[in-house]
């Protein structure tokens, strides 16, 4: 695992070689050397010896490592592509080796609870904005890195891997981070847009998962495209309201990372969130679904968090609230749907 | 009771006045002003993208606004030759646009020359006139005069006027990281950022700096204050440079920022009131004016670029809060705050500090009656808001030593990136606000005002703030029992916050609850004609001026204590 320092340009770091991480590492490797971090030794071994991840071929210029220090020392720009459940832990493992000159871009769509020590969500009935951290806020809290960015948008890993045309958003408060992201990722098949509202872009990716579960449920009930259109549009309104309350701007929600991702996820039968909704509507119990899924669907955690947040602020978010009842309080999906159909939405669009 | 108060004389860290950065600066004033003017010119050219049409437009706008200002809003301090100067600028501009025979580079040269004249004039106008003998005299006057007044009031008997039993430090208590600031001031450059509630603050801070044995700091003082003879003298003596808020044109703002940045790079300690003006609401500043703050970030990067990477080139940000029971200007400040409709607009600075007589009257009142002030000095930070150790090295949250220069590095080199620095300034501003809340000292007066106002608000839940404030005062009465029990509850919360290091608490808050309440009632806004809070005959709590109560109450906003009233 020796790293050749023959090129003047520093290699790019990728932390987490799940499907999305691998897809991004492949795109990065067409332009730069890439050092990839994986937690498990066998994954690192496979990368270095067979140039593949889970049997899928990857670019030859990707080198694997298990050593956070080595990665941080060799790279100035690092992409964190780990699931949100592990995000805080991984960031903490890297924190001792990160310095203010590092640029960190993450591609994780999830939220993190930030509660007083020793408390859990059950202890506090209501939570406020400061109890919720987006992933960039986790980075700012745990490390000394300040030049932080995020990747979001309709980026299904499989399609990226196949080299189909797609686009993404790099969001950061720092122009230099956006430019760096564009320089590293952009190619003929991959368009990269910039956005300075990082929190808005992160929230878009997070909140759309709620709607994805609902979309799966509609499909599971055997409902058609009219219902889906209704859901996406009302879901958008709810996303905008929740997102605004959490500090994102409207512009980001109606952009690629918002509407773009929402439409893709609500139509993708591959999405884990969609699958949860679908199977629920088919009559399965949440616990049984979770037991048979390899990874946790991000949206479930998001629904739980957002429900507590909505109660803490006194807002109304009918889709989220009803989905919560379906997931955790055994409300029948049909009843939830009935409730939503009766809910007095007065105006079509009132956020513009 | 006074366990945490610091009361002793500090030796000056630089005994020789010739070593004081501010003296060095005033000795080379001429070259310095020239340097500032030159650098400002460059940055105006940069902002206008070296585009001659844009530059022309900026110059014309500047001329227009300046002429308007001279006509509509003249001040006593304005120099006599102003009209003449702008008239000549005008004729040059007119002449230039009329001349068709000049080529582009000639024209550009001519415009840049006009800009040069303007920035030179502004730099000269802004530059401070520090005169050491005046500084010494002022310092002696303040200390001597104040302690005479103080002793006359507190020590009984004919000889009181000559007694030295009480010194100014009994009245104004200094707490916090005094040793650190002294230590760092001898190593690098300090930028002190205090909260701002009263016009008295500048003099107070000047005195504090001298008590701590620090060489004088320079600071930007509103030009309006120079209208008053006695203030002008004080300000000059304390090293103030002039900030004219009437001038909002690009060349002026650039010159002002450049002046500050160059002075910091020169190694002169500076003082910014980062809230811009006095806090009109009585709240601790939440949004800071980032203009001057950005000059600290810029100066730090410039020092790194020059290769000064050791502590000598390091800039330390030191937050300071000033805590009063009583703010003289409170009635007019809160009125302005409430009438401001969110838009920026001109307000006349004709408040209680408008004449020397009123100031003297206030000072006599202040020193003869027992209203204490405490000043807390916060921990020093680098320009990114990281705490620093005794050697001035930055520490991250986990106590690891980091290089501040790393923040300005891109591809291994220190680079200039205006947008990046703007974000850093923003970040620094947020950190300063956080620190303000941590070092803010809760006084009994803030405490009782807070509880009383929140109780009144709770009683009238459905009203918005403005209708609430219009309630007739005579209709409001809080039963003492309810008041006391709420005070006990809130005090508990405040003490918990203190234990978590989120706020500080004055020693008089350690007494029993009745004593605290009485102390608070006695002190809250004690010299106002209408008292914000008093006890009536039946022992209940009433107010004579709800807006004033609101003002003093605001000091404790930002700790989420108001949630306890829902």
C-alpha cells in the first residue's frame, strides 16, 4: 500500500466505499489519484488487489486504506460518503488528523440528533432546531475544518456507475469549495451546479426521504399517477415549510437537490425509503421490514426527528405527522390517506 | 463577596512610551496616512474592476452625495475648505467628460488622480491625532477627578474630598482574563471588541486599558462626538480615529477599512465596537457590523502573506462586556429602537450627551450614588474564534495546537480570497456573540427587570409587543408573592447556566432572594425620572415606564430563559 508521490497534485480522499462512495470515487479517479478509506480490512484488500468493491470493477487509480491519518496527511480535499448513522463516529475518528487547510465535502443525506448528555429523544418531548444537526454541522462541531461542502441531487449510484448522464449540486458557503468540487467532479456525463445555501441543499436531500416513503405507500396501495402527482406536489409544500423552519432557503428546495431529487426518488423502485412505504402498504409490520433490510432506510429516522421538531415549534406537517402514526402508532395507511384527503389545504402554493 | 473582583494596580507592560505602537504610529503619521491613501486607492480600483466607466460613476456618486451632505447635514467639525475641495473635484470631472480628445489610458490616469486626491483627503481626515501629553493629562484627570467625587460621596466628614479610601476600582470592577490580555498585548496585536450600550463606554474602556497597564488602543469614534469640545479632547487623547457615518460612499468606506487594517498590521492595538452603534434595544448585540471586523481578518492574512508567522504577527480578538445597572441614554435608545421600522435611516444624535453640562451632571450623579459597573474581559481568540494559549497559539475544540495560517491556505499557499474572508468574518462575528453571552454578568437589576417584564407579557399573552408596551402603566401590578417565586425559579436557571459556563453572575446575586430583589429594585435604571420598576405601598411590583423595563429586560435575552414563561 505504498503511495507514489510522483504527481505534483495531491490525491483526493474518499471516506466510505458504499455504492455512492464508490461511484464518486470512480468519477474522481478519472482526473486525480484517489485514496479510499474503508473500515473493513477485506474491502481495502479487495480494492488494492482486485481493484473492485463487492465484485464490481473500479478505477485502477483508487488506492484503499484503513488508516485515517495517512489519508488526511496525503489529501487536502476529502469526500465523506458514509451513512448518517455512522457519520458522527467516522468524523470523530478523523478529527484528530484534520486541519484548517482541509476541504471536506460530504454526500450523506441524513440528520443527527444533538441532545444534552445522557438524554434521548424519548426524554425530551419537544426538540428545537439546535437539537438537530445536518451533516455539515456535525463536521463543524466535531472538527476544526471550516471549509465544508456537500453533494446532493438525483444521483442513483447504479446509474452513475454506468456512466449515464446526471447532475449534482455542490453546496458550500465558500466559493472555493464549490469551484474545487466542480473542478474535481465535472465531466462530459456529469454536470455540477453550485449553491451557497449548504443547509438548504442538505435539508432537501433529507426531507425528500419522507415523501419517498409516502410515495412507496401509495404504490403499495395500488394507486395511480394522479395520486403520485398529488403527493409530490403537496410533499413539496411540506418540504419547503419544514426546510424553511430549519434554516434552508426556498431557492434550494426548488432546485436540483430539492425537486430534482424528490421526483427521482418517488419514482425509483430501487430506493430503500420507497420500499419501506411499499411493503408497509402491503400489510407488513415495520419491524419485520427493518429486520429483512440490509441497511436502515434514512427516511424512518427523519420522520421520527421531524415529528418531534414539528411538535416543538407548533407547526403542522400533515404528511410527516400521519406517516409517523403509520410507522410507530399502527395507524392504517388507508386511514392516514383518508385523513390527508380531508385535511383543509386551502391554497395550492403559498410559499412563493 | 468581592472574591472574583480584581483590584490592584498593574505595571505598564511597556514602561517607555516610545515603545508604544500608537506613539510609533503617530510619529510616522504622515507616511502612514499616505500609505493608507495609496492602499485605499488600489482597493477602490479593485472593487470597480479597473473599469474606467465604473470608476467614473463611483466618483460622480461620491461627489453628489458629499455635496448633498454639506448642504443638508453640516456639522461643526467639518473642515472649512470642504466646499472648495468638492467644487474642484466637480470641475475636474466635468472637464474630463467634456474632453473628447484624450485616449483611454490618459483619461484613466486623470480619473485615478482624482480618486487619489479623495482617498488622501479621507485618510487625513480619519487619521487619529494621538498626543502623548494629552493622553497623560486625560488619564490623570479622569482618575483623579473621579476618585475625588467618589470619596466625597462615600466618606463622611470635612476631609472627605481628600480621602483616598475609595478608588475608581471600587466603583468599576474588572473581572476576567486580565493577565492573558496583558501577556498577549506584549507579544502580538490585540483587537478588543466590547459591547456598547452607552456613550460613556469609550471613556470607560480607555480607562480600563490604562488601569491594566496596556498601551493606548486606537478606535473609531463617531465624528459626531467630536462636535462637542470636551469629547473631542478626550477622544483625541485616547487615540480615536474618526468615523463619519454620514459618508457612505465607496472611497470613504474603503479608506476607513484600510486605515484600520493597516494600523493593525502596524501592530497598534485596536478597539472596535462591533455592534456599530450603541445597542438600542438593550439586548446584547446579536448581529455585528462586520465591516471593521473584516479588517482584523484581512490584516491577519496580510501578516501571514508577509511571512510573519510567529506570534508577533498574530492578531488576538478579545471580547469584553460592560455591565450597568443604569444606562443614561436608555429612554431615547429604546424609543428609537421601537420606532425604527427596520429600515436604516438617519437619526439625530441629540440625546442626553448633547452638552457638556448634562454629561457633568450625569457624572456627579454616577459617582455620588452607588451604581456599580463591572467590566468582564473575555478569553482571547484568533481571528477564526479559536481560543489561544499563553504563547498565543491557537487551540481547537479538543485543545490541539493549530496554525491560524492554515485557514488561508489553498494548494499549499497563502491566498487572497475575498469571499472566503467574508465568511470568516461572519464566523468570527458569531463567535464573538457567543463569547459575549458567556462573559455577560447578570446583575440583580437585569434579573428583576427580566422577570417582571416576562410576567407582564405572560399576563397579556395575546398582545404583540407594541400593544403590550402601550398598556397603561397604572393598570399593571404584579403580586409580590408571585414575583418572588418566579424570581427564585429563574435564579435557579441562571445559576445552572453559570455552572455550565454559559453566563457569569455578579457576587451580589449570591445573597438570599429578598436581598437580591431589593438590590435589583433599588438599582434598575435608578436615575431615570420614571423608574422601570418599584414596589408600591401594598408591597407589590409596579412599573412607571414599561418601555424602559423592556430595555433592561432585554439584557437577559438570548439564554432561552423566556421559554420558562410559556
